C-alpha cells in the first residue's frame, strides 16, 4: 500500500514537472513570436541637390531560405549599407522629403480595385517607371503597391513581364529582370504610420491575402517619422 502511494506520488510529480516544462516552453515560444520584430532601418541622406533622405527597396517573388522560414513568400527588402535586409520598419525624419527607389523583381498579379493603380500623394502626384514619369499604371500590370494610408500616399508598382528572360528566383535579387520605380513623399509630423501592399499577391493563400500579406515584415510594415 505504502509503496503504491509513493509510486503514484512519484508519477504525479513526474507528470506535474513535464506539464510545467511544457508550459515554460510554450511561454517562451509565444513570447519570442510576439516580440520578434524586424530591425528598424533608417533612411540614408540623399544627394544634397535633391534634399531629404533616401530609401532603397526591392520586391521579390520569393524571399528565399536566407531571409525566412517561408522561402516561397513574396516580400519587400530594404537596402542597408551594402546589403539587402528583410525589414519593413523604416525610420525617416519629420517634415522632410523621402526619396524612394524601388526595384521590382516580381511579376504582376493585378489589382482588384483599379482605383489603386493611380499614383496619389507623392511629390508632383507622379512616380517614374523605368525612367518615364507617370501618374497611373495599367491595373492589370500591378505587382504590388506601396501605400501609406494615413499620409495619402498610394504608389502602384508594375511587375516584370511574364516572358522576361533572366528572372530572379530567390532574394536578394540583383541585376536580373526588373522594373525601376522612383517617387518621393513628404513625411509631415512625427508619428508611426502603417504602410502596406494592397495587391492580392500572396500566391497560394486564400484570395491572395494570407501568409505574407498578413504577417508583418513581408508586404507591410511601419514608417517611424521621428
Ligand atoms: Cu504585394
């Protein structure tokens, strides 16, 4: 009798500590998930003649194993010093002009809402696409958009043609088939502004809006205006 009690006691302690360990592991997992934010990347000074600061971005069809545990997800990357990093949190100065150069390495998905194919809220209300100044693109050609709703900035990004040769497979993409888009926007007062893509570009997810479209640091992020 005594030995059976102590045995079940031992069992209870064993089960109890296994459960406790499991809880600790779950806690660690959740806290690391909840606090893992991408690094902040600051805009760099732009050439003095242009004033303001510069952000250099690229979009890729597949982020690849070097940048993510979801190698086939679409993503934005940002240039930091001489490297492409996967971050979508940018720090820019208040009341200033930010010049953006964006290399589009992804193909087109098309917009559901053609309204978003118009350029809005940029300096001059335009963007340049491969050197040509435009105020809208063909909605079917949209690959991604760069939109900061609170600042009224809407920039549609046309994709690489489907038949283009030499397409980039995995990030970082450099020199393979791409479109070059430039635009500038004014920041205004200090604050934290959300930006995001509005193209249903998350291939293989429900309505194209799952996965990278609903996980921070792929197709959306924040602009910290400081
Ligand atoms: Cu997108």
